[in-house]
C-alpha cells in the first residue's frame, strides 16, 4: 500500500511540476490606423529601413527585465515569438508606412533614389520600478546628407506582468516611430 502511495505522490508531483515549464511567446502589436485608409504604400519618395540592430543581451529569445541598476534577467519562459530585431523592423516599416503619405517604406532596397534608415536599439526592456525603457539612435541617409538622432523613452506600466510590459514596450516603439516619421516628413 505504501508503494502505491509513493507512486501516486510521485505522479502528482510530476504533473504539478510540468506546469511550471509553460512558455509564453510575445509578438509586438502593430499600431493600426483607422479611417478607412489603405495600408498600401504609394508615392514617389522611397525609404528603405535597412536594419534595426539590437545588442547581444536583447538578441536572444527571452524577454529582458532589469532587476537593479546593474543586473538584467533574460526570461526562460517568456520569449519573443520571432527575433526581436525582426519584430522591431517589421513594426517600424508598418508604422512609418501609415504615417508617411507619399512615401513607399520597405524592409528591402527600393532603388537608387531611396533614402536609407538604420536604427540601433540599445535598450528595450522592463525595469524593477515598473517602467519600460526604449532607447537608441537612428541614422537617416537622405540624398547623401546624414541625419542622426538619439532617443530615450521611459514609460510606466499600469499593471504588472509580461503582457503589460510588452504592450508598453510596443507603445514606446510606436511613439518613437511617430517621432522618426515627423522628422522625415519635414525633409525637402
């Protein structure tokens, strides 16, 4: 009888512990525009989003969380559904496409008369104080002229958890996309 109780306890513990290995996958949402506007890009101005680079600590699968001034944790069970640099590039292209009428924005070369945008993201993570951090710099080559701008955003999460953190990170990235679009729209 004791043997069966031991086996039953082992099976029960195994069943409970297997739930601890559940993984969650996150994808950055793309900001949508309302008003019936077509998402198809048309125009005579061309912008190639050449790259969005991230440092090694952000390039892995795990969502990053800063636990102190000097320590970062890369999650094992809260993972990016696709590489973060790809997600950032895809959402940037989508956001700029909707915010720059008259421009064709793409993630591949468009021709010899294109402007080229490169972004270096240095921070894209949650933080112990309930904030998220989105920072880096972007470089635009417009008709042979270079324009370089740093960015640094800190935004507060309203709720705890990775779902909320990813949503606020996406809002910060959308806000920076709008800032880039505003600068580009001023170009001659």
